């Protein structure tokens, strides 16, 4: 009776591990298929790149920039 129970438990373990392994293989296969599909879709309709705005706007007149640097130097000296 014990050997029959042991054989059933080993069989259940092998079936469970086999199902898990099969699912993981299927998951890897589907991820590779989706990766290929996304690369094809990116070639057909590429993603629009967002416009990057500069953090500090370009200064036409250096006077404001010089004043800002002077004020920062005065504040740092205190």
C-alpha cells in the first residue's frame, strides 16, 4: 500500500512539474513572438518622439545672465 501511494505521489509530482515546464516554454515562445510583432509594428508606425524643451531658455542678451550670476555669487558669499 505504501509503495502504491509513493508511486502515485511521484507520478503527480512529475505531471505537475511537466505542466509547469510546458507553460514556461510556451511563455518564452509567446514572448519571442510578441517581440517580433512589436518590432514589425515599430517599423510600420514608429513612435513619435516628444519635443524636448530646454530647461533654461536661450538668452539673447547676456545682461540678464550676468545679473543672475552676480546675484548668485553675492548670495553665496554671505
